[in-house]
């Protein structure tokens, strides 16, 4: 591990590399049976089209299905994921799209180059003390008027969970469950204006409610 790489990034990358295959098989397109979630993604796409031709980054792109949906919705989009194995699998599944390895805490992108950012269920692995840096990066790379759509598991209060096994593989993955109010506060402090909030109840095998937050960098 690079001595400058935060330990949580190393642990998250290693864990998702270990489970990339079965994770991708299980979550090949997790939005397929979630019409409300798809509608929110479509609404985001409609908002961001006004920022064209600036591209959209799907951060924590995993198997690449969300990136592909955004592409189908008419957005110039690329995927970023911390796990090299996830990036390789997504690139194999969607060879017409661009995916690369990167971290949301330090985006390898110039200032004010993105029309939008989507981060679905990837923020949960970022500890509280790294959220300010992460949202400052989002603010830096967005064009004025650009939008962010976040999704994360939520509950009545903030809590954390440490996972040591998934799909029969040993992992070391920390998950941070936060309320919409907590995440909204961090967005506001980073200069991103909250525009909408949706919380839905768990769907079938989900154990926690899902929160969606839409924010915008002031024009």
C-alpha cells in the first residue's frame, strides 16, 4: 500500500477486488426491478442535459450497469471505480463505454469539467472525516449549475458496520449508514445546494431504507 493512501481506500479496493466476480453477477443491473430508482436517474439525466456537452461521471461504477443506463439516456458518461477488477469487468461487459480506476476523494479530473456526478451506494465506504474532502472534490470538478445524485442506505440515526465476509470471501469493509440530514449538511458545507430528497422503504431483500439526494453547484 502506498503510504499516502488512506487505509480505508486500500481496504475497500482489496475487498471489492476479492468479490468483483460474484458481486457483478448478483448486481449486474440492480435497477432493473426498481422503477422509482430508475425514474430518479432519468430525472437527473434530464436536468444534466442542460449542461451538455460536459460529461457525467458515475463514481463507484461497479459492474457498469448505471453507466450504461446513463449512456442510454443520452448523456456523455464514463465510470470511475476504486477496484481495478470491477473496472476490468465493466469494460468487458460494456466495451463501448469508458471506465477507469480512481477515488472519489481525489478525482483525477480538471476543475469544472463535469456536468453531473452520480454516486450510487459508493459513498457508504467513505468515513465521516473524509466526507468534506470528497464533497469538495465534487464541487471542484462540477461546472457551475452541475448536479450530483447520491444514493445510500439510511436509517433513523448514523451508524457503522464492519463486514468480514461476502460471497464466501474474507474482506475488511466498513459501511457507514447515515441519515439524509447528515449527508445534506456535508453537501451544504461543501457549497452544494440540496435540491431534492427521497427516502423509500426497503425493497424485497434490502434490509435498510434507501435515500436519494439531489444537489446542485450554484450557477
